[in-house]
C-alpha cells in the first residue's frame, strides 16, 4: 500500500473512532452495555442511580486514595445490576418488539428493592405534567416564542448583546457551593469554569468544536447538544432554532400559574420548553435523553429574572437530573466585555478537540 493511502486510511479510521467511540473502547470493564456510544455511559449511570434512588457508591467501590475504580466488580449490587440489564433487554426484546418500554424505573421506581405487594392506599394520579389541569393551548409556536422575545426585552435589545461574562455559585455537589464563571459570545460560544477544592473543571464550545478538562487535560466534549443549549447567548432569538419538529403541547400547571409548552427534537433528545403564561418568560426546560436503560430526564427551572442592559436574564437555575438536584445562582452578569481571541480554545498541549 502506498504511504499516502495508508495515511488516509489511518485518518479515516481515527475520524470514525473519534465520532462514535463505543463504551467498551473507552472503559475497561464493559460486559453488557457493549455497542453503546461511550458518551451514553454517564447518562445511563445517572438513569440507574435515579431509578434506584441511590448514589454511585451503591454499586461502585469508593476509593479515597487514588483515582476512582469504577471498573472493579467488588460489589454484589454491580453484579446484580448487570443481570438486571440483561433481563430488561430480554423483556423488551421478547414482549415489546425491542422497544425500550420496560426500564429500571418501571420496577424500581426510586427504590433499590422494588415493591412486591400493592400499595396500601390507592394513590391519586400524580398531578404532574400532561395531567390534572392540562388544557389545549390557544397559542401557536410562533406566538409563544414572540411573546417570550417581547417579554425578555425585544429583538433590538438582544441584538446589542455581543458577549456576556457571568459569575456565581453552584450548590448541590457537596457540603459547600463551588464558584462558577462563564464567558459567552454570540451566537453560541461558551466557556464554563467550575472551581472545586480539588481543581478546576472547564468546558468550552466555540460554535464548531468543544472540549472539557479537569486539571488542564482536555478531552473531546461528550454532550455537544446539551452544551449548545446552554451556550446560546440570546436564547429568545436562537434556542428554538436548535430544535426540529416544533409543536405546541397542552398548557400545563406550574407551581404558581400555568405554562404554555412547546416541544421539539434535538438529535435523539426530546426537548420541552415551558413558558409562564403570565410573564411570557422561559420557566422550565425538560430534556429526555434515551439511554439503553431508560430515558435520562433533566429539568432546569429558571427564576429570579432581572433586567441587565434591557434584557431579562434568569439569575437562578435549579437543575434536576438522575435523582440529583443542584442550584446555580448568578451574582454578576456583564455584557459586551472584551474577550480574548483564544478564550474558547483548549488548553495547550492536550488531546485535540472533537467537532460535531
Ligand atoms: C445500580 C448499579 C450502578 C449504579 C448506581 C452506578 N453504576 Fe456505574 N456501572 C454499573 C455496571 C453494572 C457497570 C458495568 C456495565 C457493563 O458491564 O456493561 C458500570 C460501569 C461504570 C463505568 C465504567 C467503568 C469501566 O471502566 O469499566 C463507569 C465510569 C461508571 N459505571 C460510573 C458510574 C457513576 C459515575 C455512577 C453514579 C452516577 C454510577 N456508575 C452508578 C452499575 C452501576
Ligand atoms: C421487571 C422488574 C425489574 C426491572 C425492569 C429491574 N429490576 Fe432490579 N430488581 C427487581 C427485583 C424484583 C429485585 C429484588 C430481587 C430480590 O430481592 O432478590 C431487584 C433487585 C435489584 C438490585 C439489587 C438490590 C439490592 O438488594 O441491593 C439491583 C442493584 C437492581 N435490581 C438494579 C436494576 C437495574 C440497574 C435495572 C435496570 C437496568 C433493574 N434493576 C431493572 C426487579 C427489576
């Protein structure tokens, strides 16, 4: 084979691998989740933890004297979980045409040991979304989005925003809140820095490629779609453009008042945006992300809207996912700050970033 042909083959092979590495290629001890994209491993683990209502350490050994040893099979619960994955796949294959109908949550419903007796009382149906008080919306997708744009400041005010620097704290990862900073530029560049006692976690998206790093070594970004949702500098102008097949859903009760809900798809995720019918502002975003063990559902609630340079921004974000909850509180937001040209580039001397 000519040298050039060999090089080309190598390049193609590494591009293919860089696009969709499989879980068993990136992790050491994958026996039953083989073939799943490596990027789905984290979400799948969140689904299992959330379905059973447990932490990672329920199945994995915690080590305080070195890197975590998630590949070890010391715990019975991890070995049982493997059998459960196989059982679940078999039920779905044999009885539901291979659709992921039965999941860990179907039986476990937030407990490690499922109920095997019926509940004592009949529980009234959850007053959740889609039920109890939902009614058809009188507005179209365009009207809901237009109302949001007007309520949040209008196109002219948003158009003047070129960059944003924000500072705040995130709580919910441990006893103490961590400092968080973001740097954004139009339309969807973002660098996110979380300062933890053990080091800095950083993540960036420059509109075409992204990376994340803990302690300075950059790796390709796993979840480009989620990062792009967060990176929108002027969400009322651009967030809905990330979604396809947008349609209006039923109006749905919020804690206070009701919401107009629109829904669409971003890749294989299903995204729903809730707008407070009184204020017109984005109140909630719910994303369902398929994994082999069930959908990972994440919910962000937006609150404490304040006007900054003529546009309304949420200073409080409550994020719930896989049974965990964290709160992001912003203390400072500044617009049109100067941003250095390589602000979104990965740290020098690290793995090459990965595109979309
Ligand atoms: C209910 C049990 C259970 C829980 C809870 C759980 N895991 Fe896992 N985890 C597993 C199983 C089982 C595997 C191996 C899957 C396989 O063999 O295909 C695994 C594999 C992994 C691996 C791959 C390790 C390697 O190198 O082979 C990582 C990383 C991981 N889990 C992280 C986590 C994290 C982080 C959490 C908490 C968010 C978590 N897990 C919660 C059962 C669990
Ligand atoms: C069809 C119902 C069903 C499904 C689906 C199911 N489980 Fe289970 N699971 C059970 C039952 C029942 C038990 C208790 C078995 C016992 O007590 O011997 C159990 C036990 C377990 C245990 C051991 C709990 C302990 O005692 O420490 C783990 C871990 C577990 N399941 C994980 C999972 C995971 C992860 C999934 C999804 C991949 C899953 N299960 C899906 C029914 C189910």
